[in-house]
């Protein structure tokens, strides 16, 4: 059996600076620290030389947020002043100086599944999160299933300050899935469709302020902007049963109402003309936030408004709010059906460049996979847009559960996605959810659910909402970079540990060789106001190298059109493409570089590849 010992470890200053450059050194240090609960003495990290050693003990931590501006929106390098990429920002770590109360086993809160909680090194210093092993025999415990634990702050309510998130719904697709998302959130928080809090929800222990704010009459208003260049979808929302929910000042419609004509260049050019109007709306919402964390963009990459205007907004947000996190829910077109948008490959490629360069995290939702899930899993012969949008809203609501029902981890957006993204370019995430149902089929899909059953199904390709994740020869070498499972329902941590042990024994997940092979698990409460027929449900957010095949297919379709210069005249009418087609070529290079990086992640020599790429 493992026991907790009162010992102290001192890491010399030179060793820390060496460890910061040597990932293998970090692995060794973390693996050593996770073999016993050790107080830790690490150097002061205020300056480039790290200073003299400074002693810490593993005591109950203070709530920690990364540095940046006064609203906690990012971290800034003290040397360059530039924005630190998400993958290198210090996350979820806090230790008190010697003299605090020592940790007892009863103060430990389960927080993941690796041999150690990840350390992140960046320009602002080095960050460690110590892992404590379960009191189990050493035999039978390995790096893939050993849970890590986090100390609990008994005397603090660490979710007192909400981290607000502003949602931008752009284009027809973005506004349709956004409307379903807000209906789901209102139901989960006991808010009526007019924004009035129901009497039965008055004493809820949730955090509505992340996505809502209260007006002077105390009714709730979503922190949402509804943006489109043609009025049909937004008018339908304003005439629906949620017409009293949204702030009408946050609705933007083009004066001419003609839309973007499914042309990326047209949507981008119109966005340039209304730049001040759009940014005034965003600034007003941002100024009304106490601690703005970031933005969420809902859009499609194939049309004109969601792709063109959405791309412009990504660049504008990165320019004006460079220290805020930007996450997108991006709907990719159906690759198996002939689209009525003939320039879809052009629009997709131009948008992918902005998603790669200007977003911190992209949740990929593939229409091909959504339709397949509706047909094969839900037995719906001809799924409608409303039914597929319902699947998307389910994923969006589940992925924000830990933000709205805070626990001891993943209670802000940075903490949620930072552990999933190892390098700035590899920030495209795929999702899976189980058990799935739509309203009319809920009674027919009830089955017995257990933690093991849910976690096993989340790893099955038929439940993944990206078509590239298939079991064929092309993707046989694909590997998981990271996995986060959000499990909702009546769950005991022991069940999670046993389930992870079974998953390891059956080798259901193939991980990269250069990083920790661990499944992060967050346990979250379900809304008490929605009756669910299933006892346990789960969402998987995964960073998987097979996503590159989806990008490669988009690039191949673009190449077919560009070889013939097909339909290029409609783009050359706009200033960006009037002189030459360099923007197309630059976008193609960016997409290819993302594909190559994901391919390199499958190799055990990825860290060396990354070092070589940094010098070229």
C-alpha cells in the first residue's frame, strides 16, 4: 500500500531551467512526485534566471487564474509583450508557501487519470500540478489509468466570480444552432422563454452569469449577438416562442438584406463596411462583463456569411481582444452529398486559414457524421435541420456544463480546453456524445447506462461527430493526443477508476507516444429541472490526429476547382482578390501545414520535428 510521507524535495535552479527545455525531464520529475505526496521546493520564477530556491508544500490551493489584463483574459510574456498561445499558458496550478495546513487523504478530490497532472512551461514561468496516486498496490497501476487528485479548498467558494462568455451567432447555420443552444440552456437553468426565472429554480446552485446577465427587472438576457446578412433566419427567431429572450440591440441585419450569395469574399467585404457597427455591439457586451473570459463563435464554413463574415470577426477579435480566448463551433459541409454551393471548397479553405491562425479552440461538427448518426443511431430516415441542430445544441450544452455547474476543476473555459491542446496549431477538437436521443425518440432509446458503458461508447467511431474518424486503412495510424470526458449523472469516482482500468486492459484508445496516455475525466451535475431517462450520460472532447483527413479532403476539393480556375470571377470582383489570387495560395499553405503537423504528431519523434520546424 502507498502511504503519505512528510518529505521535502528541493530542485536546484539549474535543474528547473533544464527541465523547462527537456520534456523528458518533466516526465521523470512528475513520475517521481506522483510516487508519494511530497512537499516541493522549487526556484522562484520571477526572473529569467529563476532566482534562489523557494520551498513549497502541497497544501490546500488558492483558486488560480492566469495572468494578463485585469479581466483575466490571457497571459503576456514579460519579455516580448506578445500574446502567449493557449497551449503554453499556465493553467490550474496553485501552491501555498510552507506553513499552511498539510494535506490529508480526506482533502483530496479526484481530478483526472494520468500519472501526473500536466505541467505547462511557457514564457511566464513554469507551472506544476502535483499528482497523488490512489492507495492501491503498485502492481496493476500504470501510466494510462492512474487517477490524479487535487486538493479541495474547504473554506473558499472558488466560483464566486463568474468568467463571462459572449456568444456570436453568425449566418444561417450559426443562428439556427445558437437558438437551439439557448433553448437548452434556459431549460437547464429553469429560465422561461421570456427570460423570467421560474419559482422552482430560485435556490439553484448554478452559475447563470457565465452566459446570461440580468436586466433591471431581473429577467435574464443571453450574452449573445445574432448576426446575419439576410433576415430570414433571424426573423424566424424573433417571431418564435423565444422572441422575448434576446436583447434586440444585439441583432445585426444588413441594410440591403441580400445576404452574401454563398461567397466568402462577399461576406468578408460586407463585414469590412460594417466594422464599426459590429465592434460597437461586441464592445458594449464586453464592457458589461465583470470578468470576460472569451468568445464563442457559432458558424458554418461552407456558405458566405458564416465563413466570410465569421472569418472577419475572428481576425477582429484577435486584434482587439488578443488576450481573450476564442472558441468556435464550426459546422463542416456534408462531404457525401453534392452541394448546391459550387464554391464550397473555396469558402471552406479560406475559413480554415482563419480558424487555424485566429482561434484558440475549434470544435469540429461535421454534417456528414451528424446525418449518419441521425440515420444509423437514432433511426431517422430523413433527418431535418432541426433534428441535426438538436444534436449540435446537446453537444454545446454538455461541453459547457462544468462552466455553469462549477466543481473543483474545469470551471472556466481556459481550464477546460488547455489540457486538450498541446501546441497552438493542433487545436481542432472532435466530439462524441452518448446516449443520444431526440424528443420523439426519447422513450424508445432508454437503456441501462453505466460509467463503463458510456466511456466505452464515447471511444467508438460511430458516436464521433466527425466523419474522418473511421476505421479504415487510411486512419489506422491515427492516435489520440488528449481526451476529456465530461460525465453527468449519479457517478462515484471509484466507478470511473474501474472503468479506466478496463479501457486500458482492452486497449480501446491509441495514444501518442510523446505525451501522457491519459483520459481526463470531469464529473458534472445534471440539471435538476430536466427529467432524463438515462442515469449516466457523457460527452467526449478529443484531440485526434485523424482530423487531418477531413482537412486534406477539403484541400483536394479546392485543388480540383483551382486547377480549372472555376467560378473564380465572383471572387475577383472584390478588393482582396482583384490583383491576384495570393490569398488562396496562402490559405492552402496554412491548411497544409496543419495537416503536416497532425501527421507529425503520430510519430514518436514529434518533439524533434517541432524543434526543427521552429528553426526553419
